[in-house]
C-alpha cells in the first residue's frame, strides 16, 4: 500500500509535465482498455497520457496505445488483436504479473521509445512473465531490477540500453517449449555488484543473440547460461568483474568479437561452435577457457594482441581448429579429438602445463609456427601425446624442465628452419616417429641441452654449438641418454670473446648408449682448423691450428671417418641423393646393383679427395635407360673397405 501511495504521488507530480490526463484503472477484475467506465476519470487513455494499473486487474488491449507514463502492479496485460500494442514515450515500470497475447504466432509489441526509461521491479521469476509471443522492444533504457521469465516464442529486442541491477535474471521460464529469447543490437550492461546477473535457462535453441551489440560488466558478475549466438560485437569487463559464458550450452560464433578486458571473460563449460570461422580480439586480460569445447569443423582464432588461458579440461573436437596468434599465458591441460588441430602462430607458456592429450579419433595434431616455451620447473614435466610439428619458423624453447613428446603413434617433426633450443630436457618419441630436419641449439648462452632418449637428426638438420671456452659449461653441448644417430650439419661459432688455440678440445655430444654415424658437414669460423673425433659414446672437436680468425666466413671440417650414408629420400622417385665421407684420399668405386647382383650403374670410379661428397642418381642405368621399380644395392668400395646401403625405387 505504501508503494501504491508513492506511485500515485509520483504520477500526480509528473502529470503536469506530460500536460495530458492521468488515468487509474478502477476495476480489480478483467476488462477492456477501451471501456471508459474502467478508468478514473472515465475515458480511454491515449497519446501523452499517464496510466497506473494497481493490484489484481486484468486488462485487454485490442489496439495500438501510446502513453507518456505507464506503471502496472501485480496485474495482467493481454493483447487480443494483431494491431494491438503499447508504446511508452516517457517513463514507467512493471511490478509482478504477466504480459501476454492471445494471438498465437502473431506477435504484439510492448515498445519503449528512444528517450524513454522503463523499469522492471520487485518481482520474481514466478510472477513476472512475457508470454505467448509478446515482443518487448527497447529503444530507450530498460532497467531490470528483478527476475523475468520469458515463455513460448516471446522475446526482448534491445536497440537501446538494458541495465541489469540487483542480481537481475532474464531466463527461460520453462512453461512452454519454444522461446526465442533476447536479441541484442544495443547495449546490455551489468551496473552494480549486488547479486549475480544472469541471462539464460535450460533451453536448447539460441535463447540469447548478440547481433553486433555491446555487453558491459561494470560491476559484479554477469552469467550467460544458455545456448546463444554471438555475431561480432563488443564485450568489456571492468576491474574485478566477470563475464561468464557458463553452463555447458552451445555458443555459436561468427565474425570478430572485440573489447577491453580488465576483469575476467571466461568460457566455463561452453561448447563453442565457430560458424564457420570466428575471431576473439580482446585487449587487456584477454579470455579464459575452462572445461570449454571447440566443435563442429570450425576455426576459432585468438587475435595477435589477445592473451588467453587454457585451463583444466579444454577440448578440441569434431575436426575443429584452435588458431592462436596471441599469447597463451597459461595452459594446464587440453585434449584433442578426431582430426582437430591446435595451431600456434603466437606464444604458448608451458610453465603450468601438464599435458596435451589424445582424446580419441583419427589424427589430432599440434602445429607450431610460433613459440612454445617452458621457462621454469614449477611443474617439471610437460607431455604432448598427439603428433607435434615444429614447423619452419617455429621455436620449441626449453629453458628449464622437460618437454616430452609421447611414444607409439605420436610422431615429432622438427621441420627444416624450425628451432629446438634451451638448457632443459627434451624427450623425443622412439624411431621411426622422430623426424628432425630442423635446428638444435643449446642456450641461450653456453649451456647443455639434454635429450632424455634419442638424438637422431636427418639430412637437413643442423646442430648449432657456441664455443666460449674449454671448461665444461663454457661451451654448448648435448647430453643424450641413449643413442645419438648422427646426420646433418654441425655448425660452431665463438662466443664471449673466446679465441681458440691449438690443442683445445670440446666434448660436444655424450651418448649413454653410443654414437652412430657422423655429421656430413661440420663448419667452423674461418681461420680455425679442427678435427671431429667420433668415439663410441661421445663426439669431440679438437682444434688443430688457428690462423686469422674471422667472424663471418666458415669452412668445412675434414672428417676422420669412412661412411656411406643412407640415400635420401628413400624410397624415391625419380632421383635420390647419396652421400659418403672419406677419411683419406684414394681410389674408390661407387656402384649400384640389382637384387640378382648385376651391376646397373657406376656413379663414380676414380680417385676421390678426403672429406664429404655427394652424388645424385636419377634412376637410370649406364646406357641411360630408366630402371624399373624395385630394391637396389648401393656399394662404396675403397682399397681395404666396402660399405653397402639398400635403396628402394617406387614409381
């Protein structure tokens, strides 16, 4: 009663402003808006008038009504004609009771004009409803101070500002089965820290659609707990606030989502479906994914300036792709299913990471074109159980701790031009799932990089070693727990002003189970002459003499081994490269035989100098004819030694 008296007093004060008539409904029962006898004073309210509808009334509207001020308390408003509607041009409010239509699929509008302010007050989800196809169209300011239930193809269409206060909730009321929900083209704003604002419910169709509009959390927390569609738009959080996409519902994304995050924007259990491609471009604190899922063949891009956190339980499914161009400042554990891909062009911090796991399906993968780095040993071991490609230009940086690429069907590919560096530990998969054509570089600074299993570089691989002195720790080295299967190049440079002298030696590789083969090229700064000595469990570089040491020019180190390398590629079509090392000059024969022992081709016969050599076979015999597919035997014969390799030609 006190509230009603206050409203009457307010209406009497405002009425002169509107310069029209103030009406009050005079019946506690149902009746027609157009029945003049239901109003005090008698008449029919219209343009510019003010209306108060008190407790317990039911009013039927069958035409379009425009009012300057309107307030209804604990009553029902029902539109009964396709032409019916109510437009508020000044201000007003609504406490308790439903607004509905009897028109089936034909909507009726409750419209708030551009300069108007309308508030929804002091009700709850069981008493304040939009029902049966009513559209609440807001072009001004809609202030929601309570809970509102939306039912049966009814929705709020916002072009102005909708403020959520005092823990306001706009949810699917669940009385019917086909809600449309909220369409936002304007601004939705959480404006106070009292309670948690909520948009959502238990529906499975898009209940909330942000169509290029703004969502702002100025204080407190706003939860979007429903299936929703975001088409671009601006999303902003103030310091200490939270925008929470929560509840295990689908989020359909399209276009670019932008905004400044000074609080927390979190995907908490959301199933994200890019349609077909979407970008998150958030300044400030960025975005957090927790128990979120990326699904349905889409690509979600994290923009260059955006920080993100992939915390517990994030998954990629259904051939989806997470494309990171920004900075993943924290990653705990994620799972990749099917043929989904985590593709990195930015940076990924593994300091708190535990694993990337293979959730199931065909061939999930991680592709790195940017930087994965582990800079402390807080969680000492990070494991990737899916195929990992360190692509050209990519960096896998292990400053501390261990990065492990799993075993079995989990290959690791370090492409030509990619870098594996650090002074921590790298645990590779076993052969044949380990392919290294890239650069391995201990450091930064002179350091030892540990391989917990194998070190097995291929033809194009390069090991970069800095020499800063002869004492352990003043030059780079590899510590390999098991076998070192050598190939590729060893390239050395001088660091910290160090100038080598004759007799200096450096154990650049130690291998617990042994060293096999050798580098085909070893390069030193010009003026430095050295020998590479391959022992059973280590590789030592010994300085023979030093002339005028340059800083740009390099020279090839002479080999002390007699080696015939496996041809590359193998199998091949139509040609393959064959390399061999000679410890001394002499007469050699390099020949190819078929499986019956018949000589097919003489690649070289004559005196060859000490060092590394290569020759290309084009798959033709000595008469110039192309040979057939099959297995061929390659033989290198020196004065007292013979080496063989098997080659496969596939056409």
